[in-house]
């Protein structure tokens, strides 16, 4: 069993506010993990930590066997991140956007048209400026850019947002296929998901912590977020003392060690 | 690094060709600035001739600020900067590519502004070699410093107002040196224009080296 992602007591701060407050999480290679949780639970922050865009203040992390910050140059080309925003250039066509993403990843452009086809972008849609596409079409262009890059780790934040039912199915099929090919998918969503995804492994986040479904780590190692509490500085690697509330609205840092 | 620079520059220039922001907004703005300088000095033709190099480089500075802001607004508007960061492109390549794209636009603008000072300020062009070398090196300075500071201010909510405030002092010596070099080239002063050009070369080397080395840290902080 090869782990794609391993997090232990992971703490990440936005300013002095801990967006991750001691996350323990294991994700096995080829697995599709669905992250659930209320707004502000830390799902987006967790994805950005895995992408190496947000550094840890304390704890341990390994993504595809690499440190996402110290070894970002080696890791990032293997990771595809789709955030709330699509990362498109409005004045470039759908095809040009996907082509740039592929060439920037030092891959041949052969995969561009296939990826656009896969996300149902055909005909004149490919040559329209992204700025003239609908929200759902833009989402599909962004997903096509990821598909064309074929990353080993897919980090998707509300990927179904704006998609109609037909294209939600296309996306679900795509995710099933890439997982079948050995890629790992981490998908954050609080939408109603199709059975294909709800049958996958789910992890629940609240208050910056994974409170259920973190993986093979003992549940006792995952801090109980159901009540208010404190993690002393010694248990967060000495960086911060954490105080959280069990209402899913995050935590606060009363002191920095 | 060079491959990445070419890729990013081509992308930025393609965006500008499609959007025509430089053509429809930056160029008219710079020409209007020149025109307003002309109005400010009214009919004082000798003074306009004397001041033309300085007014030219002030117009380039103002237009350069717009070009740099535009260069980063396309990255920030839909979160494309995260895509650049995740792509594996070398930060130095991104810096050089974005600076090259801004420089290409500025060179085109400078050709039009040169015609502008000839028509509006009755400037008689001379010392073409020194003028051209000064223009190229000053453009490199404006583009390199602009892109570095554009990255620095990109993640800030007040970037539109902060960028000019940060960049203008950094580029003040460039405007001064470029103005003096052009004044010498045009025979408006007895100074040695090539010494000013040498100073500009030092600034260009510093800005390009600083941006190439530090751009990775700058875009990680945004």
C-alpha cells in the first residue's frame, strides 16, 4: 500500500489564524477521497497545503513522497489543482488555455484535443475566448487542462460547481478513470454527490481538522473537534498553541510559542 | 529557463494581441500625457524642446505602470497565477518572459512617442545610436523592475495604488539617466551621454539579476 499523501499533526496558519489545526490524514495511491465539511472547515486550505501553496507551520507532510514546499519544483508538475477559480486567461481560447497548461508542464501538445473532447468541448467552443464561455464551460476547460496534464495527484475544490448533470457525469467518469489508472484524487465538496463518489472514501473536516475518515491512523490521534479544546504547543511541533471551538467555525491561536 | 521565458512571453503577447489593451488604452493614454505636457508649457517652444526628453521618459514611465498592472491583472483575475506556480515553470523564466512581453509593448510605444515629440515638441532627432541604446536599456529597466514589483503587489487588495507608489521611486534614477542620455544625444546638453548609458546599464543589470533571482520568492508570497 503506497501512500500518496501522509499528514501528521499538520498545522497551517493564515496570518495568526490556524486554517489547519492538527490534521492527520493518509491517502493511498489510486484512491478517490471525498472531503466533506461545512464552510470554513479547512477543505480548501488542506488542498492548498497538499499543493505546496500553503506551508505548514507545524507537523509532518509527505505528498507523492516529497515535501510540497522544500521539493516543490519536483512535486508541482505531478499535481493538478483546481480551486474555486478556474485559472483561465479570458482572452485566450479554450484550446490555447489548455495548450499553455500542457506546454508549461513540459508535455507534448498531443493530449490537448483529446482532453477537450473528454470534457465535451468540441467545435467552435474550443476557439472561443474563455471570457465568452459560460461558468460551466469555463469549469470544463479548466478540468480539460488538468486532464491533458495527467497529474498523479488531482486536487479538486468543488469541481462540480456550475456543471450541468450531463457534464457532472462526464467529470465523475473521468475521475473514476484516472483513479483506475493509478492517479490519486482528493475532492472537496459540500454538494450532493453522485453515488459513484459517495461510495468512495469520505473524510469529514471541522474546525481545521479531519474529524472522521482520516485514514489508518488511530482515531484517538485525531483531536476531537466535537467540543472546545486546546492543543498545547508541544503537540503542534512547538510552533503554536491551538484553541478551537467545536462548532466547525475554525480555531484561534491565543499565543505563539 | 529560456524556454520557459519564451513560452510565457508568447502567451502574454498573444493575450495582448487579442485584447488590444496596449493599443486601445495604453498608447492613447501615453499620447494624451504628451499632449497635456505640451498644453502645460503652452507656446514656450524653446522650453518644450529642452524638456522633451524628460517628458518623453515620464510618459514612458506612466504607460509602463499601466502595462505592468495589465500584465499581472491577467494572472490575478481568475487565479491563473496558481496555475503558473503549479506548472513547474522556472520562476526566473516566468520573470524574464513577463518582462520581455512588457518590454516589447513599451518599445512599440516608444516609437510612437518619439513621433509624438517630433510633431508636438518639434524635437530634431540626432545621435540615433545613443538614443536607441538608451531606449532599449531603459526599457529593460522599466520592464524588469515593473514585473518584480508587480509580482510583489499582486496579492494585495490595494495593488492598483500601491504599485505606482512602490515603482516610481525605484525608476526615478532610470528616468533621470535616460533623460540625460537623450539630452546629450539630441545636443541639448554638453554632458557625456554614454556615461549616463553606462549608469543605465548598471541599473538594468541589477533589476534583471534581482528579478531573476528573487521572482520565485515574490510569487510564492502572493
